[in-house]
């Protein structure tokens, strides 16, 4: 029977205006407004009542709990007065939905919030507030809500301005039992999306949604009265919308596309395969684990080798000049340094010391022969040895036999210096140089470098202009790779901007091998904008881009072949549908000055600089499910910097300088050792003889004095003869 009660017996506030209600077996939830007193700034406040039916008074419902939403101070909701809520207005529409477990959703679109409550169905006396979902500074969240099966809820989120001007309509599907429900929750799916589009004859403004009695199907009503019915699908399938052209539109099952899965029945869409899993298109209700070490981001369709993500860079940092660019310093350091390991065996100083050691041994043997043996044979041998070494004396000009021995050490150093200089001279330019095995530092080069940036507006000399002409005339081929996707070439269209007009262009080559779609596009100009359209909703894991161009080589000019790639990927994200990329090219001019002559050799190449925003290039799962674009658009703009980089390479030393420095090094070595011997003659030798005389017997001292007198006499005679010869030569001249 129909029971009628006076509203004043139910509502605690007589000004209550109900806007939405839902009823379960033994309780109901009603949402509406209550009027405040005339002195209040907010004229109408929203309120939610929990009604119980277990009354003894003819089962009259009565209020057992009240929840009054409050705005957060400082927010736009806190400024609302709701002055016109006393009369009906669509922007004040509310919605309530209760499921079998006593969970309650209440939508209040005018404050853009949906509240999530729970009620004990056996004792419904408390409306337990669990959480809420807010959708930013707009109106429309929760215009209509309904529970589906298995804890999934459908929330209609219309987006209106604060003046209630419609912008968009969407339905969000949340798995509240599994993922919870709050402002940070990621929906299972959103309608419409990239592959579930609104039929052309169905209006984009949604008015209401309602679920079936079994909570498995969903009906959507637009503002023109057309109806779209979502029928539940089994695992591995999603509801596909056929545009039949007439209402009602009824969905049909369609298999999940590659890179996605669905493991339970329902009207929601398929989900992206988690990172580390894949679905090549034949998976069951779960994605397949990828191989260890492979590239398997969100929504993967195949195992991709990490090598496919390698970037190719053709240019390395230009070398810096060595610490010393003076050949004298380099030569001295190399001659008189002993390093570890292999450096010992190639150190000139080491071998000079080895020879010096042999010299010391010979000197010791000679002294032993002098002091310990008195026979004529030993004296003759000693005399022959002395005469021999006097002929090799470079220090004392044949005067000292010990100088002849020491001269061998000088000879070792000089030979090493000449060998080093010869090898060092060949270490130019660096492009043709090999390891410097003749010295400890294998990277030593006879080259110094200079790098600077110059404006392209500065006039160039004739020698440089030809290199610039080669660079400016180099034809580019744009190479693009879409990694981890099953999109085919038939989904691709291209266009380039000529002036202010976009015109269709063709590719040179296109194929999809091992789930990598590669595309080669010849560019009509170096500075151009190109758009690549992929009319397919399949997922893409990463993007690889680069340019290639044919090189050219002449007698003095070398245009380097262009072949570079750069890969963009984020492991736990997926490529977006809108891909803006800026590629800026910079000219690099390398000038190599000659070893002989004045004509330099020139080399040139372009280096790329990609400007991308990775946050725009890739999206998370949450961002992907909210996207409704069915077209992926890659826009590449290629331009050039207004400057170029000039690198200059020139030799540290040339052949003439090397010859002069080697001769100078030889003279210096002889003079240094001569200075040592001079010090020996002036200081150490007299001291030595004084000590020896003090300890010799008297007869040996007299003999020594006589010998010394004879030597002084001979020396005096030699001096007089040299003076006479000198006077004669002077008088002759």
C-alpha cells in the first residue's frame, strides 16, 4: 500500500529541498539544500540525510544521521553563496547511488565533489564518511553516478565553467573496492577514449547514466534523448561502439588490442599491460612477463632489446691543448722522466743511467788495474783502453779517457732525443695519428687546439666558404623509429610546411620489423617542419629520431657523412598522442693547418640538439586512460643556430724547429757534462791528489812531484806553442 507522511514529520529542517535520493531495503540517502537565516552569507547549504525505515509508526522513515559538506577555507567553493538554490537550476543537480553492500556515493556537481560513504546494512544508523573526489575548479563532477557490479562505479563528470557553460562530458569507471576512491585515484577507464568514440549522431553533452537491476549494464542519455547502452563483456574483451546511426546504440564485444588486457567481466575498457609485461595480441586475460633485460614499458607488445634504445652520436668533444705547448719543455720532460711499468723500458734517462752504471764499473776495473797490478801487460792494456776512450771524449775534446766513457751516456740521451723528435713530428694531425709508443704517454700528439663560436652573419674567407657551401647543400633524410608497437605503415600520413601551407609528402622507406616501425623521409629543405600522423590507437613504447646525409670528400675539403639517432623513453610510461619535437642543427667547421705550406684542410659536419619536454612526450597510465585522441601526431621542426663552431688544429712544432731543438739539446747535454768535468778538474781532482799525497810513501811522493813537474813542463810548452800559432795566424789575417 502507498503510505503518505507529512514532510514536517521527517525532515529536521522545514526548509529542506531534496535534490536526489536512493533507497535500499532498509535505509535511504537523500541529498538536498537547507536554507540559512537571512543574516548568513551562504543562503543555502548542502546536506545529506540518512533515513531509516525501522519505525513503529507505519514504517515512517526518520532521520538517523546527517552529513553536511563544508568547503575548505580559501577555496573557490568557500566563496559560494548558493543564493539561487531555492529555485530549480540544472547546475544544482545532485545524485545518489547505494549498492548491495551498503556503500553510498553522493554527487554534488555545483561544488564538483563526489562523496563516498558506508552504511552498516544490518544497523543503518550512521553515515560513515570514507573519502571524496574533487575534480578541480569547475562544475559537473558527479552530475550522475551509479554503482556497477564488483565494486566498480560509473561517475559522470561533465565539465562546466563556474557560469555553467558546458565544456565536455565523460564517464569515469573506478574500481573502488580494489583501488579506493579519492582525488588521486586512477580510473579503470574513461569514456569516450581513443578507441571508444561517441557515435556521430549521439550528442557530446551527457545528461544521465543508470545501471540495470543486476548492475552489469549501463545506459547513457544525451541531451537530445538518444541512448547508448553499454553491455558487459567477458575478460579479454571490451565494449565496442558501433555507429549504426540510430538510437539506441548498443555495444558489442571486441578483443583487447595489443598491449592491453582485461581480467574480469564488466563494461569498462581494457587496461594497459604493466611495466615488465606484454601482450602481442594473443595473450589471455593476463599480460605475459617480458624477458629479463628487455625494454618493456607500459603497454608493451613485444620484447625489445635494449640495444634498440642506443643513441648514435657522431661528434665527440674537441680535444684540449696539452698542458705544455712548447717543444723544449716536452722534449726535456720526456728525456728526463722515468714512469712506472712500460715507461721504465722506454725512458731515455733509464738507459742513460744503465750506461752510466757500466761506465762506473769500467772505471772501477781501471783503478783496480792501476793499484793492484804492476806488470807491463796490465799497464799496456790500461794504456790502450785509455787511448781508445780518449778518442770518444766529447766533453774534454779528447783530453780525458773518463770523458769518453761518459760520452756514451750523452750519446744514449741524444739518440733517444732524435728518435723521440722524429716520432713526435709524425703525430700530426690527430686524425691520422696512432698511439705514441715511443714515449710513456701514448696519447701525446704534436697538436694544439683552439675552439671558438662565430656568428654566421660574419663574412667568411674564400677558403672557408667552400666548406659552408658543402654543408648548406647537404640533403637530409629524416629517420624515425616508433619502438615497441604493432602499428603498420598503412596508418601513416605525412605533410611538410612550405611557407604557410602544409602539403603532403612521401616517405622513402617504411616497415615494421620486430615491433619497431621505422620511417625514412627525404626532406626537401634543411630548415622545415614535418608532421607525421599515425591513425591507429595501438600503443607505442619509445621514440627514436635522427638525420642522415651523404658525405663528400675533395682534396682539401671533407663533408662528413651524417648519421645520428637519439632515443627518448621512460620505462614506466607510454608515448603520448601529441609529440612536439624541436631539432636545432649547428655547423661544426674543423680547420687543420698544414705541417708544410699555408693551405689548410677543412672538415665539416652538423651536430644536433633535440629540444623535447619528456613530461609532454610521455604519459602515465592515469593520463593515458583520460585521453580521447585516436590520432598520434609527431611534429618535428628543424632549424639552425645563428652561429657555428670553429675548431682549429695546428702543430706544436714543425720539422725545422725540431732539427734546431735537437741540435741545441745535443750541445746543451755536452756542455752540462763538460761543466761537471770542469768542476771535477778545479775542485775534486786537486783535493783527491792532496789526500793521496798525504798517505803515499816518500819515494812515491817524490816520483809524483817529478811526474807532475814533467806534466806541467809539457803543458807549459804546449801553451807556448799554441800562443805562437795563434800569433802567426793573427799576423797572417
